[in-house]
């Protein structure tokens, strides 16, 4: 998975998770990510954001195989145990960044 896909899918799943939790909570009489001003003692302004923090290890790999592609990748290991005859060289770097998002709001 490349870094772009990882960020996109992570944010999509967070938003979908909040929306699904809101539907479940509504059926149970609870509220997830309430609309502004519903929590006593908490002052929220319209447009307040949540921050999603990322701390990711990425690799830059060069391949001696057929396509010779290089790019930022997030390493995942699978249980297939497949063998490959290509040679990979690369480096691993850690990057940290934050993305502000405004989550869907549940009305009471």
C-alpha cells in the first residue's frame, strides 16, 4: 500500500466509523460527536476540528525486477510466503504529520 492510499483509506474509515457509531448510538439514546453546545462545560465553535495524528514508517525501494518502480510504500507483511527472484534495495524512514478534519455531527 502506498502512502496516499493509506492516508485516504484511514480517513475514510474514521469518518465511516463515526457515522456508523452515530447511527448505533441514536438507536440507544446516546450521542457520538454531538452538535456544538450540547456538552455542559465544553465550549465548541462551529468549524472546530479534530486532529488525526499519523506516525508512519515508509520505505523507498528500488527493484531490480521487470518494472524497476520506486516510491513511498508502507510495508505490510503477508502470510502467503511467496518467493520472488527480484532484488530489492531501499531505506526505511519514519514520518509524522497531522491532518485536521471536521467529523460528521450528530444532532440530538
